[in-house]
C-alpha cells in the first residue's frame, strides 16, 4: 500500500506546484500591470513638468528680449535727442535770415519727436508704424525696402573691400624694397674629417 500512496502524493505535489506557479504568474502579471501603470503615470507627470518648464523658459527669454529691446530703444532715443540738441544749438548760432538755419531747426525738431516716440513706444512702436505704412502704401514700401537693401549691399561690399585692402597693405610694405626679397636657404654644416683621425 505504501507503493500506491506514493503516486498520489507525487500527483498532489505536482498539482500543488502547478497551483503555486499559477499564483506566482498571476502575481507577476498583476505586478507588471501595476508597474506599467506607474510608469505611464510618471511619464505623464514628467511630460507635464517638461512642458511647464519649457513655457517658463520661453516666458523668461521673451521677457529678457523685451527688456533688452526696450533698453536699446532708450539708448537710440538718447543718441537721437543728443544729435537733435546739437543741431538745435548749431541752428541757434547761425544767421537769423539763413535758409540753412530753418532746415537744421526742422531736422532738430523731427529728431526730438523721434526720440520722444522711441521713449514712449520703443522699437515695437517703430515696427508697428512700418507695418502700418507697408499696408497703406505697399508699392512705396517695397521700393524703399529695395533701395535700403541696395544701400546695405553697397555698404557691405565697400567694407569688405576696405578690409581686404587693409590686410594687403602690410605685405606691400614688406616687399616695397628694390626687388624681390629672397631669403637664402639654411646652411648645412658638413662634418669635415679632422686632422687627428688616423
């Protein structure tokens, strides 16, 4: 009888092992599902945090650009105001009946108005005015843009040519002697046999 009970114990053990393996597999599936859900949730949180930080960085950069633009506009306004003051002083020193005086005074007044405009509206105001002019008079705007582009191109070409001439001048000064400058090849000293050698 002992022999007969052995197979039933083995069968009981294998079915117990199967049940245990099934439970472990179920727990593994459940744990995997929980880990996957946690990973998805954390990925969403990280993505949301990244978007929030990107918005903050973009806002900070935009604010810094606005501040720098405003500072530059203030500097330009200050320069224009100084030039206008100088022109007004120059106009005050010229003869009363001189037509140049009236022209210089008008330029000085326009300079003051431009400086005031820059103080009040900044470079964004200038851009808005240019856009408005382009909408009102597109042909004139395009002609002015083409003329400005041509002028900038000519200026760039002149500056490039001048810088090339400046770099070429030092070599011209070095070779301004009475002929080509040649440097002799380096001397090679040969070892001569000494008299002491037999």
